[in-house]
C-alpha cells in the first residue's frame, strides 16, 4: 500500500530536504504527485536502455532511489550478459531498494550499492541513467561527473538524463513554476505543503537551463543529444556517444 506524502502538511521549521527515512516511506506517492509524467519517463528510460544495452556490459542507475528505473531497465533488457549497478548515497533508499527488487524475478543481475556518484568508478558501461539526480549534485562537480560517464561509456552507449530545468528568462521560468504548482494542487497538495517543500528543496536542488545541459554534453563529446519528453519544467533526454 502506498503511504500518502504528508511531510509538509503541518506548519514547521523547514529544514533542507534530504532523502531520509521519512521521505523513503512516502517516496512513491511524493514522486507521482510531484513530477508530471513520471511513470512515462521511467517506462521509456527502460525501453531506451533495452534498445542501447550492449552485450557483456554494465548498465548504471545513478541515484537509483527505490529502484524504479532499475526495474524498468531490467524488464526491457534482451541482450546477453548485462549487469545493472544501482547506486544511491542514501542508506535508507538503498536498504528499501534492495527489498523492493527482491519482489521481482529476473535473469538480469543487479547490484545495489551505497555510494557517492562523485567517487564512483564506472566501468564498461553501455547505458548510464540519471533520473532527476544531476540536479542534486553541486554545480561545480557536474562537469566532472558527466566527463567520467562519457569516458567510460562504450562507443554507441547512451546517457539517459532526466532533470528539472529552469527557463531562459524569469518570466518564462515563473510560468513553468506556476504550471507545476498547479499540477501539485490538482494532485492534492495544499498551499502550505507546496510552499514548505519549495523552501526545503531550494538549497539542495539547483536546476540548469536546457541550453546549459546541451552545451555541456556537447562540449564533453556526446555526438547527439535529444529531448524526448518535457512537461512544464521537467524533461528527459538521451545523449549518445
């Protein structure tokens, strides 16, 4: 049974958002009610992983949370000798992810590990997924993380990147924010919840513009980058080596 997210339903001294045990308990409800098109994003990332997975290679889910993308990738892989490595820096997320994955049988092996993406060694990768993960990495470290991914991707490999983005100018950015907040209201969040969640997350999640993403990926060396989904200020893209 999905537990309803009510973390910010009462007035409180708001602390910086973290993926702690409280968030783990309500995460499926929180993400579905907060991110437009989340189910479509997860299922399509799995299909793309199945399309680009190469035999005898690793697939990475960086910032795996409860393993939704890992499960989606595993369902779609038809290539021989693939291994999924799911990584998160939240102990609570990793523990729950392991339990969650045990409920689904598959011939594709998965290793779930607690770790810092900045320090992670990536090897022999054909697919790397970052589903709303890069936005939580400090700006100064994002280039290095993506360069490491690119360097360890096999030719023809892909980066599957979902991010909350900001618009090029303040007026358009406010429009996207208003549309997103209306989406959350429609899904039952109160004005207090929307306000307090925004306060909690603004110091830990710093979105880039779409053009900044494209420029960085191109500068690193990705030959093709394409947005395949966008709704309001949430998008998902594929970058091909």
